[in-house]
């Protein structure tokens, strides 16, 4: 039975005399090297999202889905337009009579 990390309390510690697991020890070293407030700000910016960011992400995913289905819709419309053009006869207009 291994001893659990004091920080995450889920993984085993690196060694008997260590207090942290490998990942938590890496985080601790980063906090000692850099400003802890800056590290926290970076983590908040990259790992957490507010409502506006969540809504934007959802709208982007919906756009991807709609755009992936769009070519099939355009192809169907083009087929319908081509079918209707075959049986349609253009009327003679005044301009076309003058140029003849």
C-alpha cells in the first residue's frame, strides 16, 4: 500500500520521503519558479470558461455541423434549378428584338 499525495490525494507519492506525486511535484516546482498568481491566472484562462465563451464554443460547433451538411443541400438545389431550366422558354423581349 502506497502513501497518497498530500495535494491531489489520489495518486501515490514518488517515494517514502516525498509528499507529492510526480504531477503535483511538477506543479509545485512551477509555482516556485514562477509567480504563483501568474500561474493561477494562466490556469484560469485556459481551463475554465465563462458563459460567453461557452456560448461561443457551442455556436462554432453548430456552424461546423451546418456547414458540413450544406454541400448536400446546395447540390439538391442545383439539380432542381437545372430541371426547371430545361422546360422553361425565355420570352422575347424588346431588347432582344432590336438587336436581331
